[in-house]
C-alpha cells in the first residue's frame, strides 16, 4: 500500500512539474511577442465551411482541452492589466471559459481551425489551472469572489453618509484596481453611477425603458434583448436538457413553471454552491447594451466619480457569475437594492430616478443609431490594449475630456477606436449632450 501511494504521489508531482514547465515555456514565448503571436496565427486557417469550427468534448478530448486551457491562460496572463496580479489570476479563468466555449484565443488547431468545447465549465477550466496553482481551484476562487463583493458592500454601508469615500479599505484598493489606490470620490455621484449601471441590465428596467423610449435616434423602432441571472438547481436544470438558457427566450409562464418544478429559486436568501448555482435566462431575444457607451454616458452626465461607480458595478456583475454563495437577481441586483434601501432610510429619496435609468439604457443600446457590436468585458476595461499607455476605461474618460487618443482597437471584435468614438460622438449629438469631437494621435 505504501509503495503504491508513493508512486501515485510521484506521478502527481511529475504531472504538476510537467504542467508548470509547459506554462513557463508558453510565458517565455509570449514575453517576446505579446499580442502579435496570437493575432498572426488565426488568419492562417481557411476553413471550407463544413469543418469550421470543430466541436470537441472535454471528457473525450481532455488532453487537447488541458493544453488549450494552459496556453490560453498563459497568453492572457502575459497581457498588461491595471489590477493586482492576485485579482487578474482569479478573473481570467472566466475569460478562458468563454474562449473555450466559442473557439476563441488559443482554442484552435495548429492550422488555426477553431476548437469548440461546448461542455466546458468554469469548474473544468479551474481543475486544469489548479495543477499550476492550488489557489486556482474552483471552490477557492468562488469563495474569494464572494469576499471581494462583500468588501465593497461593507465599505459602502460604512461610508454611505460620508461626503467622500475612498476607493480602498484596510485590505487595499477595491477589486485590486491600481488607479483606485489613494483615490477619493464624491459619495453621492459614485453611488449614482453604481446604481445606474446595476439597473441597466435588469430585465424590468429594460422593459420599462422600451415602453418609455421605444425608438432609436434614427426614429426606427429600437430592438433590445434582456434576461436575468437565476438561482437554480444545476442537477434539475441539466436533466431538462435546455442547454444554453441564454440562447432562447423564456416566457413568464415558462419561468413560473420552472419555479414550481424546483428548478429556479426566488426566495430572497443566500444559496450555496454546489447544491445551487446560477444560470442566465434570456427573456427577450436581441442585442443588449454596450457597456462602453454606458460608461461614457454616465461619465458625461454625472462626472468621473459616477463613471468609476458604474465601472465597479460592472466588476460586481463579472465576479457574480461564479460564486460560492449567490442570491436571486445576482449580487449586483442585491447591491442595488441595498443602496436603494439605505438612500430611502437616510434621505427619503432614491439614488436615481426611473427616467435616468431608461435614458441610459436607450442611449447605450447596441441597436440604437449608429449601431455598435462592441461591449468591453471587465477584463477588457482594465487591460492596456496594444498601443495604449492607459487601460481602456481611462481612455474612455480621455475621450470625454477631449484628450488626443491613440489609434488602438477595443474588445474581442477589435473595433478601431476611430470607429467607436465616432459612434459615441454621433450618439451624444443625437441625445443633445455636448462632447468634444474625437481627435487621434
């Protein structure tokens, strides 16, 4: 028995050492090339339509999956972010998951053919990464994310009535954001931005916005998709075989039936993983809101402090996707409700009006005019895009300030800054909000 255990321990140690060596080799490769090595490899693939992309399975093709995860994570870690390393390490597995499911990034064959792992999950990605770093186990990351959201909630409760609030606590900058260190903001405006951004994804707020402002800036009827996070029994949901619950629209009748079947849970309390998890249920098909335009609108309308609040709300929404403990409506919805409650108790008024939220949603809707496909993730907002000496969020503020801008590209779609800021400028003109015309270096 002792010898077999020693052999198992030795094999496990060898596997871990081998995985670390492969990761380090990828880091060494990327250190010299950064983005260009990835950007140059995808165009090599010329699929014939029938074989592109290729569907793989984590269980059946595990060796390929593990290697792609390691390489993709190493590639992302080699990028420059305006966050502490501890935070980027625990955000990036979420990006790796999306890339695995969609055949993006390093999830590709040597000839560039996209490799899609439809059965990839957050936990399966983390099971590969924790061989490299035990702190990247899925339960540890989920619990850590809960802790970071809890830090923000406690900080806001403690300083809600203060005229100014620091964007750090005794543990350091909130969400590890570099440019939060030593920064104070005006509390009222910061909370206004946080609440506005927290509400713009709420399905009820989007329905209300469509009712109040049904047209785009070119007078065509506005199209707007929406949905919401639900607490679910993952086992029961899996048995129903819905697959991606964000791919189709669920009616209110269907949702009520899923509640009655014990698949969706709506009681206002905390639910713990793995017995319970979260799933996004779409309620209306269509494109949603461009987070970049929403940040610009909030920054233009309420100032930089409000823009930072909206940015933190987006961080909460990102961390919320994979938690150890969750609540119906998501932690961003929970935070918004708490801030509404505090505002009513302290001031007898809400932090924002329904009209303010509706105007934000209308302005930032992707299908408003001019149309945009861009919507930067939290990871992209804190990333220094190639050719930029600032993270994307601060580049957006420079646009509002009339500062000359670099000719960079944003998001997965690599939308040129010239195109995006022109779209933003035209929308501000349509909304009768004056901003400087963008200029570029």
